[in-house]
C-alpha cells in the first residue's frame, strides 16, 4: 500500500467518525505485543475476563473445565445481548486507550477491516498451536500488518431454515430434499426463492421471510466487492453503485408481498417466532440457536440444504486479546484453548456455531451432529455442504464496509419497517453516504 493511499484511507476513517481511528496513538502500549503482561491478586491467582455477544457456546461448564486444568486461573464471561452493544462497548473503550476492555474481546467479522487499521492495539496470536488450524480465508480475515490479531471461532455458511408445518398448511412440500428442489436445488436463484414465496403467501396468513435486511445481507455477502475497490480500498460512490441499488429495489418490491416487516433482534422480531409471522429465513449455523431460543413451544422448524445464488457466508467471529490488558499472556492461552478443535465442536453442539477449523469440521461430533429442535436435521452434514459452496476468496470488505453497510440497511428498514417511500429512503442513504466525507 502506498503512503498516499493509506493517508486517504485514514482521512476517510476520521471523516466517517470511525472511533477506531482515535485509538491509533492512545491504545498503543509499551508492554503490548509480546504477550508477557500478567497481573495476579494477593493469593497469586489470575482472573481472566471474556466479553462475547449473542451465543458463542461458552457455557459455565466449559469455562470451569479450563479452570480445572489451569489452577490459579478464574474465567469470567460477560455476554452482550446483541453484537451492536458489544461493538459500542469496544469502540468506546478503545477510544479511551483500552481501559476497561476484557482480557479477551470477541469481534464480529465485519469489524475486522477497521480493527486492521489499529493492529498494534492487539496482541499477535500466531504460534505453533494455531499454525495451519484455519480455513485459509478465515485466517486471512484475522490477519493485519503481518499479525494474527483474531483467532477464528466460527463461520456462517448459509442454508434456509423453514417452518415445515406452515409449508404443509400452504400445500407446499415440507420434506428437506423436496424443499431444496422447490427453491431451485443446486442451481437455486433468488428469483426461485421469491417465486416460491409468492406461491406460499397466496395460501397462507404468514409472510415468506422475516425482514428485507436479512435478504439484503445474504445478497450483499455474495458480491465480490459490494462497497469498495479491492485494489485501492476506496469506497465506490453509492450513487453510482447500480448493483447494490438494483438489489435494494428488487428486495423492497418483493418485500411488499413477502416480508413480515420485522426488525431483526428487536422484541417484535422475537415475538414473530411465536405467532407464526414468517415461514423462512436465511440461516447460518449460529442463527439456529436464536431461532430455537425464540421459538420455545413451537414445532415445525427444519433446515434445507439449499441457498439462493449458491454459497454464502453470514457472520463468523474472532477472539482478540487487547494489548491494554493486564493478563495478555494468560489471555492468549485461554483464547487459543477456546478456539481449539475440541472446544469448537462443543460450542457447535451448544450454540450451532459452525467450526472455522479444518480439524474441527472433521470431528465426528460435528460431522454427525443432528439438531433435535429442527426435526433432527443432520446439521453437521448440511452446513458442511453449504460451507463447501463458499468461495475460497471471501468478499472484499474495506475500512468503510461496516459504515456503508449500516447506511444501506437503515434505508431498507425505513421502508420495510417504517413504511417510508423507497426512493426517498434511498436519497437519505445517499445523503448519509455523503456525510462520510469521501
């Protein structure tokens, strides 16, 4: 990267009010980067704090297993209800120089491009224990300035989760294989998915999908570069981004008849699982835990080995060790253990987080896994098959990806949730894009 390009990119970060830019000097540590810091209490014990969000599958029993194998170590986990809450906490504390961050901070993949700009704020987690562990593209996502700043926890190969009982009531096939064929099979397209949806809603009181944002998220994830030029990192003018605008228009046109118009992760969305509000969802493995958790007492959910447009990956997280921590050496050991194949298999069994490690994916506990809530679906086989459809070269996500994606998704929500005019909402998105100052 030339110095001029880096200067322009950092100027864009500042103009976009990315709080990570504020930490370039504040969060560096004279002791960081070597994994040698340690802080013990009067009894010689070390308490390690782990900050996660949603459901990572790190149960109290799993953490006690680590404590039992490592006398003198106590592990305390804090879990944010939503990833947005975790991001706010992370950015606020990074801006304050790292004070108050957990010893281990979980990071969502879409934050990584910004974090890569401040790689010195995190410990290098590379070492013999993690060498060759990961799918190559996953390891690349966690690498910045020659450092491995994130140990991958999971990946998000997408399938379609669906309500078999609602399909049956609408006269549609409900068997997994038949549903896959209904949606287009190996050659499934988004047109196939929408067409099946129109057939469904003509014969049901339920909507076809929960939210236009979920559909947009899936389609954006199938683009090689949605918002920025991979060669330069420079954002594409949103006003000239005809591909994204075309998706926006099509999805909102279809949403008028097919969407339940629920805002993901909000109370109404959670309630939608209980009141038969919708019949299908784009479904990465980690979503299965949210579906099951919100659908207590509801039967009929299943998973089909199919996804419109081919392969797709939604989400996937990492564990990082901030250099501002007082226990970086022990934190690295814990993060390495939590992301080891055996623990990834346990997390998959607990929360549906599909392993990002090659060895973990080959374990019988993963390959042969079924999910009782989803009609005993062979989720290990299904998500492994979907993972095989993910490109070895993941979509390019630059420093401004998260900011631009948020602007586009907000535009969709204004229409789908609030009833705004699609053209006016897009104009507002263009105005917000302009405010980023490129």
